[in-house]
C-alpha cells in the first residue's frame, strides 16, 4: 500500500474523530479516510477531502460533522461473532453470574451491557443465547443495555431490521426462522427478543446511559482505537458499572495489562476478566 502523507484536511478530520469519540486514526490507517468518506462526499457533491474539511470547519457541530464521524467508525459485527466466546458465556459465565446473584440475595435478573454494540448483532445474539437456554433459568429476567456512539448504527439496531446477507452471517436458517420475521428482502427481529434489548446512543468517554451494576459487560474491539490514557479512563467507567465479581469481555487483541487493577484475567476463561473486589 502506498504511503499517504497527511494533509491539513486529513489531520483536521482525524482530530474531529478523536475529539468526538476518543478513537485515534493512526498514520498507517489514513487510507481509510477517502474510502470511508467517499459516500459522504458524493452525497453532498464535495469533490475532495480539503473541501470536506472546510465544510466541516464551517459547522463543526452540524449534521455534516456527525456524518463524517459516523462514516469513520468501524461498525464491523456479526451474529455470534467468535463462537467460542458465546459458548463460554452460555456454558460458564451466565450460570456463574446467576449463582452469584442468588448467593447475594438479589432479584433474579441478569443485567448485561454491550458497550460499542454497533448495529446490534452482538446484543441480539446474547438475547438468543439466553432464551435458547431458558429451561436452565426459567424464572430469570434478562436486561440488555446496548450502546454505541454511532447515530446510524444505533438507528439500524433500534429498527430491528437485518439485511439478508448480515442475517446469514453466524445464524443457521433454523435460528433465523425462530427469532426473525421476513421484511421484504430483509429480516426483522421478532417480538420475543425486541423487549429484551435497550439500544441507546452514548459516548464511552463520557457515558450517560448506564445505571447501576451489570453482571456481564462486553466491550470487544473498542479499545483497539484508544490511547493508553483513554483506555485507563474507560476501564474506570466499566469498573464503576460492573457488579461485584462480575465479568468483562474484551476482544482478542485487547488486554488490561498495565492499564487497570480493577479487572483480573481469569485463567479458566480466555478473554474474560473478573471485577476485582474494591475492598
């Protein structure tokens, strides 16, 4: 790939992304700018990044800036992404969370937070997983909070509409038919799951939506784009909302090492970190 020299417009657009989301677009990933922002420029008849930068600077808090930030976010996701992680959640983490909740005398409600949920497939997968195991926890209630900073991703998630090609990624036909309804050429998440997930737009660097404690927090492939300082701040936020002994799941390339003492890696569950007792 040819080396790309950062222009003033590129620097301004990457600074906008960091200011709004905390995410850093490194020099090696500047090629993404033209690729990701091409549809935004075509829709507004803007013919260069320099012209786009000027238009954004003229109205930094307007709709164009929002569209630029949305376009630069990585919304890659799929149903049951990393199948072994969901197997671990269903076979170990949920049963352990339920046992812990019972021992603490709390009401039979499992609370999960999907931080950086993109267009919703991760949250819907968790709801399917829980309901597929309903016979093991018949009297339990599920609450899933799913947040993302992207306006367009959250709008998609809230609609419950899943394009055909995305529905087929990670879901066998039997699961599609069980949990979804045909919607033209696409699919819509059915009513049995819709009430179990609350999709809200929120910013992880200054979150307003999470409340109370969550038994399980998924924040996968989000830390990859943050500076070490931002990561430390984010771990503090996640710890503040993690139930005592609760679980945190990170992406395969992410770690807590040298970043927080609030979570400790669990040797029995790869990729899972347990909330350390604040006492």
